[in-house]
C-alpha cells in the first residue's frame, strides 16, 4: 500500500503526458473506451473532483512462471486461472473506504476503483512508492514482482505521500525480447494493437489480424511472456487470496466442444467471462491452427542492440525473426508429436465451425483448417 498526491504535475515522469502521447500515436489498439475522453483519464479530479490523495494497493497473484505449451492445449495467462479479481478487491476497498471515512477521518469522502475506472493505476502506484514501471510496462515491486492487481481509492484529505522507488531494470531487456508479438515500440511503450492480451481478450468482436495470428501461438486467454521473462518474478510469493479455478493449460478439444451454456458453467466467476464465448472459441480455433506449426517466428524490430532510444525508432519498423529457444505457444511441434488420431479429432472439431453463424468464428475456423490440413 502507498499514498500519492492526487494532483501531480502534468509533466510528472510517466504521467498524463505519456498517456496522451500513447493515444495520439494510435497505440491504444482500438480500445475505444480508453480514448472516449483522454483528458478525463489523465486527471483523477475529473473522476472524483474532491480528490486530494490517492491510496494505492497492490494485490499479489504471484506464483511460478507457467507458460509452457503442451500438445493440443491452449494456454491461459495466470490471472485468468484465478477467480475474477475485481469482486474480491472491490470488497476489500469498500471496507477500507468505510473505515477511512467513518473512523480514521470522520466526515471525509472518497471513491474507490479497480481496473475499470478512468484512472491511471500504474502511474499512481509508482508515485505511491509501490514499485517502478518495468520495461515491460508493468508496475514492478522488488519484493512482490509484477504479478500484481492494482486498485485504490481517491480521498478528499491531504495525506502524507510516499516517495517513488528507483527503477531497477538496469540494462536488462529480457521482457522486450520475450514478447512473441514484438509489441514494444520502445521500453515501457506498448502497441496494444499487437499485444496478445489485447487481441485475445479485449478485441472480442473482431478477427485477429492475419499478420498477427502466428504470434498468438496457442495462447487462448491473455499472455504472460513479458512477465515470465522477468527475473524479479522469481522471488514473488504464491498468493492465497485469489482462488485457483482453472488449469493454465486447457485441451483445445475440450474448449471446442463447449456450447454457450457449458461455457458459462465452466468459466463462471473467472476472468474468461470477459472475453465471452465466441471470442474464446475464436482463440481456441486460432490455437488449433498454430498447433502443428514449428515454433512461431515472432516479428521484431531489426535494430536491437543500439541504445534504447534508437532501437525502436518508429512503431512501423521492419521486422526480423528473433532466435528463440522456448516454443511456448506451439503445441504439437516436435519433439512431442501426439497421436495422429488427436490431430484428426481436432481437425474435425475445427471443421464444424467453418459454417458458424458468427463470421469472425467461421473465418477463423477456415484459416485454421487450411493450416491443419497442410500438416496432416
Ligand atoms: C488498457 C489496459 C490494457 C491494454 C493496454 C496495456 C498497456 N500497457 O497500456 C492491454 C489489453 C494490452 C492490457 C494488457 C495487460 N494488462 Co492491462 N490494463 C489496462 C488498463 C485498463 C488501462 C491501462 C492504460 O491506461 N494504458 C495506457 C498506458 C499509456 O498507460 P499505463 O500502461 O498505465 O502506463 C503508465 C505508466 O506505465 C507510465 N509510463 C509509461 N512510460 C513510462 C516511462 C517512465 C520512465 C515512467 C517512469 C513511467 C512510464 O505512464 C503511463 C501513463 O501514466 C489498466 C487498468 C487501469 N485503469 O489503469 C489495466 C492494467 C494495466 N492491466 C493489468 C494487467 C495484469 C495486464 C496483463 C498482464 C494481462 C495479461 N496477463 O494478459 C497484460 C500486460 C501487458 C503489458 N505488458 O502491459 C494490470 C497491471 C498490473 C501491473 N503490475 O502493472 C492493470 C493495472 C489492471 C489492474 N487493476 O490490476 N492491459
Ligand atoms: S502480454 Fe505478451 S504480447 Fe503483450 S506485451 Fe507482454 S509479452 Fe508481448
Ligand atoms: S525483464 Fe528486465 S527489463 Fe523487463 S521488467 Fe524485468 S527487470 Fe525490467
């Protein structure tokens, strides 16, 4: 927990200007809710006019890196395997705010937020001294790593503020190199339109652009590659607050056999409900299409060894393959080649979706089917 001033200078490092620039550069990946009123998001007083201080909390959902592909399975990012965090955090923030306004500072007022409100949570968490912003854009704590959910409350009282902690990334760049989608324009600057988390969760009504499908690999919900690569996450403790509900690897056959009702039953109270049934099916179809491929060759900015400021000069850099040793997102790649029967069953399931009523699902099925047929 930490406390920040509600009204830091507009030019504060990594503050509102960074957000506004990100929007101006069109790096928001088509997430319309983020750009509806960018000025509001860049000033918490537009959301809660009496804000004087922002109390930030970070909830660890730590645990070991889990993103290893298995033949025929789709990968779910760690946060997706746990009970949806919003409800649990909201409950705790509500209690904290009640305590604050009734007991700690009677007569005061406040408003709490977790994820969905127009508040720059990472920025305030950094100002509140909880951690620094890693090159992977994550709020990163020396003690807890970056597998953190953020939430907080704005209150109408001046509280003593904490100080930001130093950046401890140094010369490391493992997260940037690990990104399967080459989504980092430069350290800390993410092109959301390329990020697998955005493509697989937020863009739930749109097809994944063809040029980015291979980079998704067999991830069916979110992505952890830039966090799994981070050495600070090795020290992160397991967490017991958020109950585990799903495995990190799900057989694609199982996902593709669900109907809408079974989907609701299986994923109730998990973050996968956010993607919804059709998007999850689209993702599983995509993963099936990538399942027999050799490790996806991610596309990365060519100049990678110069100074950080020169390495990623424009978002539209040409691409070159990166040599990678982890085939995280590619089931069925050698050496673990499963039975031909399993491939055939998967192909049959995919084929069924080629006539699906949702054009996004049907098109994805045709793309994946063509790839599967080429490999059988
Ligand atoms: C939109 C969004 C996304 C988008 C865009 C992400 C992005 N990097 O911008 C997509 C869908 C891609 C996404 C993905 C993920 N997300 Co998200 N997302 C959000 C959301 C709703 C808004 C973020 C936003 O405003 N982005 C715009 C950019 C410009 O702002 P920003 O990332 O917050 O960056 C600020 C700082 O990094 C800083 N900064 C930038 N450059 C620099 C440079 C310097 C020198 C400094 C000091 C600071 C600095 O300035 C920015 C503006 O203040 C927040 C919740 C919230 N209300 O804040 C969750 C949130 C950021 N997401 C979260 C999570 C967990 C994820 C995923 C890990 C999920 C997953 N496993 O698949 C991935 C991680 C991808 C990544 N590496 O960032 C957590 C992050 C927790 C943490 N430890 O940081 C949040 C805070 C949700 C929560 N309440 O817990 N997400
Ligand atoms: S979440 Fe995955 S795709 Fe997105 S920036 Fe991190 S490594 Fe890249
Ligand atoms: S992998 Fe390295 S550069 Fe990336 S956030 Fe972690 S310490 Fe920083």
